[in-house]
C-alpha cells in the first residue's frame, strides 16, 4: 500500500493506541497471508524490539531471526539472548572479507539516493554526482561536500567508483 505525504501527516497525528491497533492489524494480515510461515527480523535495536513486542502480543509464538555479523556490541547480544524463540544466524563470510571483495558500503542514504538517481538519468542527481547542486530553476549551486563527509578534492563520483566497483545482489554479497 502506497501512502501520500498527506496520509503520513494524518497518521502521525493518530493516538498511540490507534497506531498500535493499525500496526497489529497489519501484522495479522501479513501473518494470515503467509499462513503463519513468518518471522520477525530482529536486530535488537529499539524499532525491531517494539515490532517484536507488538507481533508477540498477537502471536506469542512468532519466531524472531537475529543476524550476528560479529560487529555487534556484547551488550546488544546479551539483550537479544533475553528474548525467547530467537533464531541466530551468522553470515557465510566475515565482514572484513566482504569489504576486501566489494569495498565499503555507501556512506549514507543520501549518497545512495544520489547514485541511484544518477543511474536512472535524473538530471538533478547527475549534477550532484558530478559535485554540482541545481536549484529549482536548474541553476548551479555550490555543493558542500564537507556535509557529506567527502574529503576535499574528491567528488561523489570518485567516491561512488571506490564504493561501487560493481553491482551485486544482497544475497551474493553475504
């Protein structure tokens, strides 16, 4: 289901009780659609902890899956251990091996968005990729690369080439 910005603004104004009811209704629809053959992806963070709690209020035996990449804090692992019915998974390859083979991940969602848009030929994104920023009228504006944590003398394109040697699916990267 696709929501408009107006829809999202309205939903933000709902009471907490209504947000919980709507979320649990979605959980039940999801659970029934897949005949109960579902799980909660559980990172141990605040968002997935809330989702797990809401789902287990409706379906107490729903399993959770936690992926231990080896990069998590010990306190986080200890917290995950306090939850029942959690399946622990480990990636096939250690993170260091992934970095050596594929390079570092995109440094932010903003940079990822720019690169994705540039690949689709969006003029605004192409300009940003080349170190330029266009205003609403298409006029060039200086881009503050410092805000994106790009070293002086480098462009987003330079960083993109370093970060994205080639495209692989998420399944191939693990």
